[in-house]
C-alpha cells in the first residue's frame, strides 16, 4: 500500500519502565527516515508513529521495530485496543517468589526492635539473595545494559547499579571478615537484604502498576466486548448463523430479544426497545420501530427485529468510538512536555548525585561501607517510574469514565483545555432545540391569498432535495395534507439564505428574512408569531428578475427537555452562556428567554459560514470558548473554538460529529456539556496531583538518602509506593459521579 498522505502506525513496546525510557524510544523512532512524529505512552506500553506515507506499511513497520530493538526495547505485536481480559493475579508468580525469598532476609531487621537478636548465617543470606538478584533481577540487567549501550539511562540502570553495589558490598565484607574461615567470630553486618528486598519491592510495584493499567483500560475492553460473535442471517433458505466478520452491508439480520445488535443497521420489521447505555450513557431503553436506525453493540429488548445492515467493521459507530477512545488514550497531554524535559536529564543527574554522595561520605571519613550504602540508597529512591505514569494513567482513566457517560474525548489536549473554559456558545437548532420544527402556519400574501394548498405544494417541491430541518417540516406538512407534489428543476440551495428553483415553469424561492432583505423584498412579519419564538421564511415568486412575496411560512421548534436546567447549571458554575443562531432576532431572543439565556448574549441571523467569526470574537481578550453544535453544519465554528463539543445528530450526523470536534456527546442531553467540563477539571487535577507527588518523592527522598537518613530497603519501598500511589490516585477517577448543582 503506497500513499502520499501521512500515515499512522501503532506498535507495542515492551521493557519500558520510566519516563526516561519513553524519551529514548521516542528519539529512536523519530530518527527513522520519513517519520514526522512519534508519541510513546508508558501506561499503555505503545507507540504511535506518523510518517509521510511514501513507504509501504510493512516496510515502515519493520524499520520502526528495528529502531525499537536497537534502542534496547522489545517490539511486540500490536494489541488491538486494551487486549483480552486476564486474571487479576496474572504475572504474580515472580513477585511471590521474590517476596518469599526476601522475607527471611528482612525478618532480623523487623525483629531487632522487639529485642530478638537473630542473624542468619552469611551463606544462607547469599543462598536467598542470589536468585532474587540474578534470576528475578535479570530483567534490570538486560534493560540497563541496553540503556548503557545507547548512551542513556533509565530506571532499570539505577536499580541494577544500586542492588549490584549492595550485593557486591556484602560479598566484599564477608570475604574481608574471612567468611567461614574463622569459626566463632561474629558475622559482619551484610546488605544482602537490601539488594533482595529492593528488587522484590520493585517487581511488586511493577505488578501492581500492570494490574492498575488493566483497570484503567477497562473502558475500551468493555466496548470491545459489545460485539457479538455471530449474527443471524436471513436468506432464501431461512435463518442461519454466520461469524460477525462475514456480515456485509445490505444483509438482512434477525435480532432476537436479549441479543446484541451485530452491526449498524436500519429496522425493517418489528418493534422493540434497545438499550444503548454502553454507547451513549443513556440509562433508559430507546424505542425502535420500522425505519429507525440501530447501532451495533446495543442490546435488543423484548421484541424480535429484522434489520438491514448499513455499516460493519471499521466504519461502524462502535469501531469509531473505540478508535476515538484509543486515540485519546494514546495521545500525550500538553502538560507532559514538562515531564519530557525533566526526564531527559533526570537519570544522568541522579547518577552524578549518587557519585557525589559516595565521594562526599568518603571525604567526610565515613569509610567505604556507609558511603556506598548511602550512594545505593540515592540510586534506588530516585527511579522516575511515577514521573512517567503521572500523566498518561490519569488521561486513560479520565477518557475511560467519560466514554461510559457517553462523552467521547478525541484528544488529550481537549481534555486538558476544557477545564479552563469560561464561555460556552451554543448553536440553536438541533442543539438547544429538538431540531424537528413543524410548519405551524402558511400565510398567503397578495395574489397568493386563497391558494394555501397550491403554495404549500410549491414550497414542498423546492425543498424535496434539501436536508435542512425546515425543509423536512414543509415536506411533512404537504404529506399530511395528501398533496401531490410536483418535481422542481434547477434547484439551488444557498446556505443560510434558502433554496431557489423552477416549479411548473415558474421560478420560486423559499427565502430567509435576511435573504428577502438582500433581494429588496419588503416583509412585515406578524409580531405575534415572532414573539412566540416562531421561525419565519418567505415564499417568493420571480416575475422576470423581480421577486414577489406570495406567502409567509411559520415554523416552531421546542427546546430540548431539561435544556433550561443545563443552561442554569453552567451559569451557576460562573460560565458565560451564548446562543448563536441563523434565526431572526425576535425568534432567537424568544427561545433564549425560554432557556434562561440573556438577550445580550444572543447572536442572531448568523450565516453558517460566519459562526466561526462569532466564536473568534468571543475568544477576544483571552477568553477560553467552548462551542457546542450538532456537528453537521457547525464544523467551522467547532474548529474555531478552543474546545469544540459536537452532539451526535439523530439524522446521520454522528460520523461528522466525531470528526468535527475535540469532544463528542453521544446523546442529546445538554447536561453532558457541564459533565465534560467538570470531568476535564477533575482529570487535570489528578494529573497535577500525580506530578506533584512524583516530584515530591524525589525532591524529598534524594536529599534524605544523600544525607544518610534512609536505608536502601526503605528507599526501595518508597520508590515502589510512589508508582503505586500515582496509579491508585488516577484510578479514583473511575468513581467520579457528575454533580448537578441546583439552579
């Protein structure tokens, strides 16, 4: 496959342990010819690489894997999503072995304060410590050696150097005391327990990290499990089962009560209620009838449905959702740049501090034994594991809980920026309102009086090929009256203005009041209709080049349920709420009054192409603006905002919504806007807490270790605890529940 466009490739990377590893792998990948960007995620142990696309995928994949291996890490087969579910105790065997072998070595230290003087023979200490050091600790030697060859450092190098120094010091002290040669002499104090316990605690910490990572990525795993394994195909010979991978668009499938819908489809027969909670976060089942769309992965309720498949595989909504969540979890938050800069110099700096500690204690006359022990403690406690995990695990947890609520976060930047939003701008039709207006009145004017049915037929003919909500309302009104609608030709749709075409030999137009003003057609709309919030359009007939008003069309749309409460909740948080509408001033302000939006915050008669300019003006002065639209015709405004929030559209705009904004709301509940902003605040708060504790552990631990106030065992425990505490703190996000303040 060759393409001139930029291509993307994901690979799994094994052997990474800290923020320094992430930096090394990224540098190695970026040096591959053709690569334009590389982002490595420690929490998911994966790398996402972009390249020019001139090379075949297979060739680039091979080059990237070679680069990873040359950097000292293990390229693995890419794991789709979060991988299969595994036992919570997977990989605990080596941890248990390390703890069992280390426990006897640690026992004398724990019993001494209680008055029990117990000292294991040196040969027994060696027998217990050696398997831990050279069998369980072999992974640190391998990874540390690769890092050393590459001229860099990482956590593994620090652990290998520190524990090897403690182990070697013990052997030297034992040899110096004439181990075993002078029976009856008191055995020297050795440090086998330091090397063994540190390694045992580190691998325990890594196992706990891996377990926490699996919990953090449970959202993707849960989404993947929504796919059923088989589908019931309806063919000439009746119903037969086939694997989901063989389902194709156009197939007719039977979906029985209690089963998951195999693919995105349209209902052909039957009625039922469908549970879409795992996709949209909507807790109540949604009624489905003939003609309605159903999404793959949803659970059918009590009735049998026959559906026609519309999309399968990568084009399905479920696959797009999974891909969106994966992209967000693989992305690097902007705040991570600080961590990258620190980690690039962290390990070399720690090695220098360790060397300075050794030399300092020697110069102070402490002797080689305490000097080496204090240097070892510095190396052990300074491992930057927590630093590398602080940001990505919080992003994974935040995007995971958001997906469960029906909030899809496209990238980490949107997640990080949303908490700073101070202004929320809403599109009106389809976002604040139901988006299904009805034609409530057709008022003939002048020569059109008495020809209401004929004029409605003309308007319906013009709107036949237009997908605008007002067009659908006109067509629905004509169908209700049983009118025979003629076909129009030379139809031209003008966004924000109306539609123009030829019907029965005459040129007609359905025009907005703004277009009427541009055409020089005087229109005096009944004030009563506009004060009620009605949207008005004009039916014009062209006499030569001169347009003449023939009728006024009045449409009414209703606000979404609980829209006013959602607006009030945003305002109670101190946010400025703005409405942007293409409707006329009176109609827009009337709807704003019903929703609790100040009249001064209404921008009416705005063409779709001009919404982005309004958003740009709102950003003036340093304001951070979120734009909320239906993702169908609001894409420029969504892109112009600091944070674009698209609402999945009931009339097929879901795909557009997913691509148009940083955040997509999978159901039309406006309360999700406040939830998305609140979740961003909580996630960024967790990132900051994690980074604070990651830096605090090292800022406090390294000086204490250098001053001789910590032992290597305590340092190992603190280092393991730092990583585990960062993971646990981030996973608290999974318990987050939205708070809805009273207006």
